């Protein structure tokens, strides 16, 4: 699972590249910052003139002009700051949006194998918690850096202009700032990484226990109290991590604040001592200098804080880039082959499939003519579902090939493949929206008449029409307003609306009772009519009429033929029929009488 991997360090230039599309807005932001910094450095000189000229000489006119100038500068800088904040926030939020879209798009390109080995809550945490946690960093770091550097530069120039000797005294304190904060960033980064991992654990726990199925299991199992205690325990861990992350380096920062408060006192002391030695400094210069000095050390602390923030946020970037860097194992052909009018002739040619070190399928050869019906049977774990899912490229073969009408499925575009191959599985997924929206998910432009026609064919229209809101009925979380058979028929109607030439039926009736199975089977028969159909089944009653049956065992086809042919052989298929019948009818229905119904000719 990706979250278990050790995060790798990422270069800062990769983060900076995220801002490349917004160079124009950033340039405007930086221009406003420079203008604001330059204007801000004019005020201390106006203040010096007030202290040294206007007040001692009682020049009220000059005092009014100088005071008005300081007030105008404050107003102008404030207005410029509003525009700067808007532009920087806009850039930051667009970068966040780009990151979210990039992660979601990349995950959409992953194979089914990724989602079968990754917890859903983990994926949600990467997109919501990790990317959401970057917001402050992305929206403020770049502007803070530029603002601080610009202010530092302007402050140094102003300080040197006012008194170069006091400037040297002030700069002697900067190394102390760096020394105090040197380890805070790494400390916060470690706490942030641990906190985000815990958030992922919490998201997964909530997703699993407060979903409809999770809630039902917890309630009927009498485990709600245990789940509540477990949630409280995990929440307490997160609380401790949040406190530790927030407090990391606080003592060092408090020391910095004390030093900053003491610096003006130090300057006054130095000026007083220097005055006794013949070093003349006017009161206005001294007041102006200490004002600028605060503007010097403020940005210095901000720059150090930015370094800490970046270190903390690197843990989040590492987790997000870890997803973005995962290789895509099912890649669309750069120049896909067209399949204008698919007939549905499917061939498996020496197909093998491995997942890591596990070899799931080996050397499968099957020829399924257009309109034919292939049934894949075998014990659990034999590779039936994997073989069926290779056709729509939910996985990719590791050896051999699968063709539709002579074209390798890997040479078809994903859009063409989706139009050609439809899948109806046992675990029907319905979105928490209306019936009409669920049906139109596969064909957004389908008319109301087409929805009704598909629902009639799936034998679900009468039930829908009898609902108070009809096709505008909201199905509920995962469709729990409907029974298993009703959800299956909605899925069948959705697939009928898609009208694929090749159909994969994955255990579509295995979880249903006999009466419901019969209703769903009738709908499936209508759906399968005239289509190339591959049925994956445990209940062998659903596959007896198949044109050919392939029996898989440990990823290998051990028998291949029709129902009657395989019964005559008395091999693995006969064993499966016997087991299926004994589970259905009880111990009084042995397989032998069933096999005896078919006599060799």
C-alpha cells in the first residue's frame, strides 16, 4: 500500500514548477510588494524630520505635511496589500486546484489492482487532508519570501542611510536568529508527516465504520461501543500529534521574540554609550533607526519561519507526489486503432497474468465468436474474474494478448473499449443521486424515452414508475433503498443504455435468492441477446446454455467444452456440478443422476 512506503525527499524546484502557469499574476504580486516596501521605508525619514526639524522648530505647516505624508503612505500600503493578498490567494488556490485535479486524474489512470490494495480512506486523505494542509504554504510562502527579502533590502538601505554604525551593531544579532531556528523546521516536518498518516488512519476508520454496510455490521454485531472507544483512541493520538506539531520550536521562537523586544533597548544603550565618546546621534535619527530596525528583524523572523513552514509542508508534498509518481500500469495507446463497427469476436491468445510474484493466469487460449456465450467456472481464486477483467483492461496481460475483432485491446482507445465492453458485477455501485442520473452516468445524453426502454428491458420500469418520485427518486448511499435484485436490474438497465457488443457478467446473480435470481436472469438474458457474452459464475445453473465453458484451476484451463460434453468427461466440471447441486438441493441430490442424463452418442 502506498502509505507504507518511505517518503522520498523532493527538490524544491519541483514545487516551484507548480507556480509556472501563473507567472503573470505572481509578477503583479511581486511588483506590489516592492512598491509597498519602498513606500514603507519613506515613513522613518519623515519621522526623523518631524523629530529633528518640525517639532523643535515649531514648524506646524511642515509638521502637517510630514504627518499627512506618513498617513498617506499607510493608506496606500494598506490598499496595495489588499490587492496583493487577493492575487496571492488566487494563485495559491489555483495551484491547489491543479494539484487536486492532477492527483485525481492520475488515480483515474491506475489499474484496478491499485484500488484493490489501497484503502479508500487513504486515497481520500491524500486528496482532502494532505492537499488541504498545503493551503497556507502554497498561498503565502512565495509572497512572504519576496516581501521579506524586499523589506530586508529596503530596510538595510534605510538603516545605512540613517547611521551605518548602528546598522553594524544590529546585523551582529542576525547569526543568533539563524542558530536558534536551525532545527525547528526538521522537527516540525517529522511531526507533520506523522500527523498526516494519522489523519489517513482516521479517514479510513470513519469511511469503513460509518458507511451503510459498516454501520449495519457494527450495530448488528453489538460492536458500536468498541468502535466508539477505538475512534476515541485514534482521535486522542491525533490530538497529541497536533499539540506536539504546534509546540515544536515554540521555546526557540519565544527566545527570538525576547531578543526582538530587547533590540531597541540595545540600540538606545549603544547610542548612549557612543554619545559619551563623541559619537553624535540625533533623537530623530535614533527613533527612525529603531523603527526601521523592527522592519529589519520582522522579515528576518518571517524568512526563518518560512523555512520552518516549508520543512513542515514538505511532508505533505512528499505524500502527494508519491501518488503522482506511481507508475501507470495500464496505458492508453498513443495512436489507438479505430473499431468503427465492433462485431464482438473475442480471442484469448496464450494469455498470462501475474500480480507481483503471484502468477494468476497461465497460457489461456480461447476463441469466442461474435455473439457467442463463454462461461468461466472454477473454484474461488482460480482466476475467473481476472480473466474476464482483462478484456476491458481493468488489468493488462503480462504475456500473450486479447483481441476484439482481431485488434489487440491494448491498441484500442479507452473510450472505444468502454463503448465496446460492458461489465455487470455482483457488487453493484449506485451513486447517491437520482435513478435517472445513475442510468445516464454511462450515456449523459440519453433521453427519457431511452431510460424507460432500458428499464423495461431490465424488468425494473414498473417498480420505478410506482415510486412517488419515479426516475427522480434518490437511490441513497450505495443504493441501499433498493434490494440486491433491484440494484442488479438497475445496473443491467444502465448497461443496456450503453449497448456494448461484448458483455462481462461477473457473478451477477450469485448473491440473490432463487426468486430474485430468476427475475434478474431474465433481464440478463435480454441483455445478452445478440451480444458476445462472458459469464463468470459460481452457480452453474446460469451457464448450462453457454456455447462453451472453460474450467479454470490455478490459472490454467483444465477443461473446455459445452455443458453436455464436460459432463460426459466426468472431470473437474462434473465435480463442480456435483458440489453446486449438493449445496442447492442438499445431500439427497448426488451428481451422478445429473451426469447420467447425458449419454455418449
